[in-house]
């Protein structure tokens, strides 16, 4: 198999497999190492990431002349794919890529466990069209939330009593109801006096 040939869209079929292996690998590593990766706080976690990045960069920084591989004779600096393809070591460059990815996963998992709620922009529902015609019962100026922020249709909001309500305000009606489009696209109706700007 020639590992230097572009997969096209083939990588998409491997995403779930890679993510599942990462989760399983991290849980297994936890049995041996516990939460040692975060014992020195946020600075220590950053330095852990930086060390792994430095190691990876050092391995691909220099161009190489390759012997013994009929598909590759030269590797350019920072050509990560080709460096991985010809690296035959048991703990080679791909191992550094895996470690860095898993450390990044740990950081986000820790922040979510602490209550960090913002999702990635690629996972958000389609943005609400602010220019769409307003419902005549809608408060055209939106509303002022409990902490004094002005909230208008299209703003990201969250409920202060139900953590599952997090999305974009679609409408705020004079009767006290608000329509919110959650990040998964689901539409819900809640009382706007329980919403705050996210």
C-alpha cells in the first residue's frame, strides 16, 4: 500500500474510528496515570501540549533523503504525511500526532466537565436570519436580560434555570415567551425572563 497517495474524502470514513480509539485509549491510560496531566493546573497542561508540539515539529522540520522506499526519495520540510508514511519506528511521528490530539481532547473534556458550554462553530445550527420579517407580536427591540444585556433575535442565549437551553434567540414575544433555536436545530419555547445572553 502506498501511503503517499491522497485519500480524497476517505478520511471522513475514519473520523468515528479515530475518535473512539482516542476515548478508549484515554480511559485506559487513566487507569495507570490518573489525572496527572492536569495536576500542575492550566500552565502545566499548556506546557504538556507545547512539549508534544515541539517534539513533533523537531521530527518533521528538516528535509530528508529516503533510501529503500520505491515511492519516496525525498521528503520536504514539514511534509507531515510523507514523514509519517516512511517512519518505521514503533513510536514514530504518528504516535506524536496521536498523543497531541489526545491531550487536546483531555483539555476540552476537562473544560466541559467544569461547565464550559460553548460548542464549536461547525456544530452550531444554521444562523438565524436577522433580516426575516418580524412577527407583529414580537418585541422589536428584544429584551433586557437579568444581568442588563440587550438581547435581540439572532443573539446566542442560554437559560439560567435549564442548562439544556442554549442556542439562538429567534423571537421574543410580548406575552413573555421566547422561541430559541438550539445548537442541534431544535426549536423550543421558553420564558424570555429566564434567558441571559451567552
